[in-house]
C-alpha cells in the first residue's frame, strides 16, 4: 500500500530474488535515492512509495523545470545575441529595479550577464530595454520613493474658504521661470508719515488643509515637492496648488507679515495678518535687472522704486544679523523636452547677488519673526537649528549659527514642504487665539519631524544625482573634450562651468584653487560616471 515502508535490502530481494547480494542491494538503494519524487525516505535505508497525487505534482514540477531550462537557454541565447525576448520585456521593471532572483527571467538574465562578463543593466541596455538613460534613473527613484505610483488618491473638493479682508495695495512675486508653486510675494505701500509698509505674503493653504483631513494625509505622505532638472513631483495635487499659488491676476489667501520701515529701510514695527492679496505680477529672475540696488535715477520704472524699498529693508536686516553673504555660484537647469530625451541648458546663478540676497533675506526674516511668534505664544513648531556646523529639525527654537538667529522656523513654503504647512497650521491657531493642532509633546508632531527630515534628505540626494547626470549629458551634448577646473583638495577638482566635481587619479600635488585643464574621457550615463585626466595647469 501507499503507507507501507520497506528497506532497500527487502526491495532488492523482491526484485532480484532471494539471492540478491550487496551489488544488487546497492543498485536498488541508489535508484531509490535518485527518485525522491517516487519514493520518500523514511529512515535509515527505509522508503515509502509516494502517494499518487503527490507523484503527479512532483512529475509536473520536473516537467516544468525542464521547460524552464529550455526557455532559459533560449532567452540567454537571445540576450547574448542582442535581442530582448518578449517575456523579459514584460518583466523589465522587475529585472531592472526589483530583481526576483528566484524567477526564471532573472536566472536567464544573470546567466547571460555572466557569459558576456557584463552587468545585467548594461546587457539589458545593449538589448534595447533602456531607451532613455534619464528615465532609467528617474524610474529607479520613483519605484523606491513612490511604490504606489505618482498619482494622488481620490480626495474631496477643497472646503469653502473663510471670508478674508482684502489687503491694500498690490503684490508681486519674484521666482524662476519654471516655478508654479508660488509661495511668496511682496508689496510696498507708502504711509502718510513717510514710512513704508513692506508686505511679505505667504500662500495660505493651511486655511483649507487641516490636520487629519484627506489633503493633509496626502501632504503627510509626500512631505515635500521633489525637484530635479526638467521635472518635479509636487507635494499637493494640481488643483490645490492652483487654488493657493500666488499667481498674477488673482486674489489669493495669504498669511502676511507687514514690516513698517523708515525711508532708510530700518524696521520699526511688525504685524501679521491673514488676508486676501491681489497679485498683479509674477516677475521672473532672468528678466529683472538689479537697478534697485543702485541710487534712484529719474524716469526709472515704478517697480524698481518698490524693489529699492525692499532692498533698503534687506540691507538693514542683513546688517542686524551680522552674517556675511555667501558668495558662490549656484546653477539652474533648464531641460527642453521638445528635443529627443531632452536638451539641457545650465545657467550660473550667483549667490550673494543683490537679487538673490533680496529674496533670501526677506524669507529669512519672515521665518525668524514667525518663529518668535510661536515661541512667545508657547506653541510648538518645526524649527531649523544649527550648531557645530550640523543642521537639524527641532520642535523647539534653538540657535542657527549659520544665520545668526535664535529662532528660525520653516514657514515660507507651505505649498512645497510639509514642515511649513504644519507651521502655518500652528501660526493660524496662534493668530486666531485658538488651540493649536499640535501640542508641545505631540507624538504626531515628532513623527512628522522625523519622517520629513529623512524624506527631505532622500529627495535632496536624488536631486543631486540628477543634476550630476545632466552635467554629464551636457558634456556629451556640447561635445566637450577639454575643460577647465580648479583643485579643491587632494585629487578632488571642481569644474568651472558646471556644478560637477570629480577625482583625477593622475593629478599631481597642487595647492587648492589651482586652475587646471581636464581632458574628458568615457562617460557612462547608466552608471553616471565620468573618466577624465589631468592635462596640465591652466
């Protein structure tokens, strides 16, 4: 019967006869041991016949493995010949980003890679599985950071907005040409006493996005807008951004800080209000001259006069902080997707220029002022603190050594950062004399802080990787075979026209800031690597 057990010696005698000796018994033992699907080993030298259903399943498994072996051999041959089998094309995402090493598709790819002595990614690229190196890097991030996809979950319509007083005067924003989430705008009004009232207006989505709501959950899940050259992944759905972005031609809800200053720009008084701000113009950075930083001239544009009032205030605020400006060059990346796989333009953007200083100093001031407002009201917030060169988030104010401030709250970008949205929710409660959504020791606030800090770092690292990728693309696009750089330290050098750093193994010992010539060698866009060599001093 199926349940009966026999030892191999008894089975040998049954098959060969009573005279079965050691050779015959050994042959039977070897046969039994080699057929585990037919006979189960039940103890030393003892076996039991496999049940019929189990034997059927085992034989089907053997047959399936045989078919898989044939398919794997066929797929491996195709890959080595530069062809991508349809079955592997359908598993492209798994093979590139989330390999299942038990799958027959991966085993075939791995066998072909070993035979070709190359990486699986390089082999798939050679077979046409990676038509866009940009999309290869973007998809790797998307799958890791947004495993459920980039679409937003269903959510209810925005609630009705509260009635807000209309702000006097008209506001204008100053942003990059690609900005759609316009968080901040400015206004200048001359007062009867000869002073100026400077308005710093911050978009106010927290009026509609309350803690625990569906939209708050969406922002909580994403935590920040993701930026990269030529593309971004917004924290909030388009219709929410459209409702609150400070776009020209609209009156939008804002949390506004008003600073009264004298004719020289000295700040005299502050007040914060929630209001409806008419936005009349969205100025673009590349279309603004810096005449506002020069003395007044007859016939200048009214906007220049207004910006000079901002500039006078900025000069006083900067002097009060006592921290010198940072003179370095940042870069803006512009990708024209009308050309195949994109055409990149990389433009220098001087840090510490009057225009850069004007915007950054006003944002620093609003974040400092509202940080003090929350602290004075004994309401928790998400602060940025810096000591010993290390920057971190904290629910309590602390010194930010780099900025020379004791209170620095991230509150000026609520459309783009969840930390700022939380802080705006807290600020609205403080201004309205209401109980804040988050208490000082709220576990949800600490969790949001930790998640935001980790996610914001992840997004920033991805932005750095994509900027590095586009620098390599630019070198290929412009057919650069030689360029100039400066020595940073040891064998690390920084390119002159790009935010690109690399190490030169053949660099002789040179002092920092020595200008050199660099020869451009092999560029691998899949690995985002660059080979180059030292050509001499410049």
